[in-house]
C-alpha cells in the first residue's frame, strides 16, 4: 500500500472538480439538467469539501467565494433552468478560481488534511448512527 503526498491528493481534488464542472457544462447544454445538477453536487460535496479547510487557512475569502459559487449559485442556476450561457459563465468563473487554488495547494499543511479527514469520519459515523436510530423507530 503506497502513500501519496498530501499535495498530490489535494491536487487530485482540484482536477476532479475541473473535470466534473466541465461535464456539468456539457450535460446542461445537452438538456440534461438532472445529470448536470448531480455532477455539480459531486464536484462540491465529494471534492471541494475536502479542500475547504486547507484553503481557509491560506485564503479564507477565496474559500468562501468558491463555496458560494459552487454550493449555492451554480446549483440554483441549474435547478431554476438558467440559460446555458449563464451556467457556462458560472462554471468558467469557478474554474478560474480553481486555478488560484491549484497555485496555493503546495502551501497546504499535511496536518490539516489529516484533521479534516478525521472530522469527516466522525461526522459520517454520527450520521449513520442517527440514521439507524431513526429507522428502528
């Protein structure tokens, strides 16, 4: 079992986001709003969430700006049937911001990644426990 560096892992998230957002544009342009929304959500929840803490340590304003652009604005545009040109422009603006993130990735401390992963594990465990209690009732 090999060990990858934290820089490589974080850059992988950046690349995943870029790829998913490009697919989001393609699917939305093809009229597949549900798939576009799914891809945009995956870019945010499955990738950007892992970058938030390290970005916040280096540039809290950038973290907040990208979060708003991805989590709320882009997803709302797709849900509300915004013109393709507006969705494309929003994705392109996010991609520019991801270039800024990629430039500061090497500055991310490894400890932040470990802490973030640990916290996420606890949140998932608590969610599963709460979910199983709800099912039993």
